[in-house]
């Protein structure tokens, strides 16, 4: 005979069940020993304001991304298991022209709600964490759009209730300097009624308390120093977790989930680690949801899924990372890529034992589900309910993107082949930065800066949009003015050339030895090629950190260098010259760069903020826009000869026994050849991610 556990639980909670009719007899347990419940923890991460499947830089639909398609995955996951909790791991509010419009060009008022938050509210997220990019637009803006009083002097939230997420915003490791208190609630406890199964197979309803923590990289203090200095401090992820996990348990958390905006760095723990998620697995959490790296963990399960990203392939066995099943030191772990392209799903089965819920790892599964999950081939459709919510903002962003800059170009600026030498999308940025720094020094009244007037100024910039987020993620600024595009360059184009609107221009004074070390760090992007191997070898094993591939430039192409990809990282730069002479270790240079790199971002040896001589108030993206505007007022235009063909670097020529390939967007072989990139020999088929395989002839 089956026991009616629902009725028994109700009677027990009312104190009506006893032995021999005595009300003093201990109540029967509300939840029977051995009951089970399966909870689906759903994750999005690094949305970066990609609400719709649309690329504002290209002014075209992009079906490979967008929260409106993630919504379809979310609805499907909820239908599979109604016991679900939807969480976001940060980097929500920045990353597209839509975000820049709402934050800078036409700031959303307190009475309004960000477009991305409108969509998330409609999707009924349960909680959200923070990412490093949440801080890019400054604390007053973040305070307003989350309707949160940070308790920081000088940072005032507008009076009244501002439009904000309808779910709790959590951050566990950032506190106000003056108050010593967290600026957001450090955690949230979500009581949820879920369907469970009794040992005899009958159904019952149980209350599961889900605790949620959130962590950001300590490097926010370097990357956004200009808006955070003196206002907030950051605690290491382990220290914060060890403080708050016990608090959550004491408050009744049955399940503790860490939202960690960082990747999996298995090196020895440091409170300053950028990607310290690995070290959270020892703090008593039950599930780990990670982000920041824009990668897939575990590997995709859809048919023909590409091999796991190389960034996850080199872990030592001692790290105990199961990249197939999605476990890190026994803790279920997921990373759902970026831009809404995947949905992380951790299905946790728990059993009620000894008065508490215990996770059953053997019955727990992890998936990073992509848009082709149903049959492995067909894209999921966009949820039609999302676009109408942001139709006004979408139209305004398109209008903003189309505003003319008043200047034309006679060549296509693209990053499809930036990793084999094409500088058409990089040189203009470097020229703008270099021009800015030279003028800054020339007009400075500061005695120290004035003394630097005879030191060579060079510049570096990375191909930020060169495949990191898939085959549609490449800079591509069409030639204009043409009959098809008579207005020439537009507002959207500087953002395509220089993605991060929050970066400010800075300059550092370095030695030749520093320059060599900097170039060696950049060259780590390349795999080590074995010239005797007949097997296919990837020239660039991972685009995960493509923003660290700095390309250097000097006026009149005075700086040149070569990269030997047959050598181990750290020993690849050869023939480094300036004005035809070898660069000596003691030579002085001033490098125009951004605040991220000047402050230590990318871990370039010796570039840690101590060598910074200029901290500009101007954003790099704005510097590019202003440079174009200045050219326009002088009647100039952007030309291939003057602004897109000064290639400063090349590979050391090497004949290889087997094919060396570069993965890039398909259909652009002619563009490579037209840009003078002679070592792109052929285009092969597509990989499972949609990248084309271009054969690179390193002997040329």
C-alpha cells in the first residue's frame, strides 16, 4: 500500500500526526528518507547586450547569437524539467552599439529599463551575478540600472525606484572602501517548491532553498581604475566563498551555486587570480557556473560538435577536470560560451538522507546546449515574444549606427586574416593612437612629458573581433563611399575597428627588452608548429584570448619583426628592428595602448601600471572616431596605401610536411589575396563551428 506522503507532510507540519493520539509525540518527517528531487540549474553568461539575433556593426541579422534564441532553449529546458532555476553569470550590460547607445549616446533614464533587462525580466530569471564589464560605464550608471544604493560617497542613485532587473543581483567579493560592506547583496537564498519522488514512487512537493553567490575578477580594479579607484575593493574568490557559504548553509541553503565570472586556472591559488573558478570547488559549493572566457564547458554534445577548445585541453591530470561530463574536482561545472549562443544546464539529482538533501554526482548531468541541440543540424527559432519588447531600442540603435562620419575609404578593413599578417583593420587604430600620444606629448606643459619628445612613439592594438565569438565575429568595414554606400563610414564603424568603448587610451614608457617580452607574449596566440609533421596543425589553437594579440606599428613602418612559430612560446621573436637597426635591450620607446594593457591586463611582463606616463581621459574608440573626423575636415580619406597596408610583422619562412590551417569566416580567400596576404593558399571545408579552414603556406 502506498503512503500518501503529501498528506502526511501536511499533517506533520500542522502538528496533527502523533502516536496513540498524543500531540506530544514527535511529528513524522515531512520529507521521507530516500526521497529524490532533480533540479535543473540553467545558466547564461556573457550576453553582452546581444538581445536580438542582430549585428549592429554589420547592420545584418546574425542567427548565431542572441538572447531571443536562448529564450527558445530556456523554454525547452523548463519543459523538460519544471524544477528549474535560471541564473546569469554577468557581463550583461556592455558589448554592443545598443549598450553604448543606452549608456553613453542617449542614456536610459531612471524611469526606463535597459533593453537587455527587459528581455531578462520577461524570461523570469531567478537571480543574476556580475561580470567585469558591468563596471565599464561607472558606478553611478550601474547603481541606477540595478536600482541599488551602493553606500559609496559620491555615488548617488537617482531618487525613487529606477528600472532594473526584477530578480536579485548578487556580488560576493566587492565591497565599498569607506563602508567595508558589499555593494550588492553578497548572496541570495531562493526558496523554491519543486516536485519530488518518494521512495515508493509517489509524488510530493518539497521546498528547496537555493543559495546563489557571485564573483568577479579582482582585475576590475586595474581594468576600470578610472571609475573604481578609491571606491571599491575586491576580495579573492576563495576568501569570499569561505565567508558566505557557511552563512548560506546556516540559513537553510539546501543547494549552493557559485556564479563565477572567471575561467579555470589550475595554477596555485592567489587572491588576485583572474580566472580563479577552479579554486571555488574546495569551498563547499554544490554547483559551479562560470564565464568570462567565452568558451564551452563541457564540450558541445550536438552532432559533429567541434573538439573541446584548446584552452581546456591542456590541464594536468591532477586537476581532476572532466571536460566530457562537466565536472571539476567532482563539482558539476558549466560555461555557456557567450552572446546568448548556449544555455548551460546542470541537472542535479538529490536524495534526502539524514535530514538533508545530498547531491548524487552519478545521477547528475551537465550540458552546454547550443542552438542546434534538437537534431544537431537545425537552428532553433527565435522566441517571437522578445523582439517586440525592445523594438524601440532596436530601431534607435540602427539609426544611431547609420549616422555618417563624413569620410570614405577605398578599401575593405577586415580582420579575417589578421593572424597571418593583414593589418587592414588594425593600422588605422594604431595610427590614431600614435597621433594622439605624439600630440599629447608635444603640447604638454609637464616637464617630465616634455623631456620625452625625442623618444620614438609606437602603437599597438589587437584584432578584437577575429573569431573569438564564432565565424560571424570578425571586423569587416566595407569600402566606401561607393554607389551602394554613398555616405562612406558611419558611427558603427569605429566600434567595429575598436570593440571596447570603455577602454581609455594610455601610454607607457618602456625599454627594448620590454618590447621584446611584450611581443613574445602576443606570439603565444600561435600554436607550436612541427615542420616535420604530416598531420593537420592549427596555427591558432584558440581564439579565446585573441584580444591579447597586440600588433605593433610605427610611422613609415619603421618597426618590423618576425615570429618563428616552430619555437616554443617565449623564444619566437626574431629580427626585431627599428629604422633598420636591431632593437637593443636598453632602447627607449613610448607605446600608445589602452588602460587594460597598460595596467597589467594580458600579463605582459613588466607592464603592470608602473610604466604608465599618460592616462588619457579619452576612450580609444573615441580617439579613432576623432582621428577620422580630423581627416574629414582636412578633405582626406582613408586609403589602403596610407592606412591599411603597412605590415610590421611576418612569419619566419618554414616549409611544413603537412597542412597548417587558420580557421576564419568562409568565402574570403579573394580578400586575403587582394590584401597581399600571399601565404593563404587555399580554403578547405567548414568545421563544426562554421569556420572555414584556410591552408597557410609558411614557406612564403
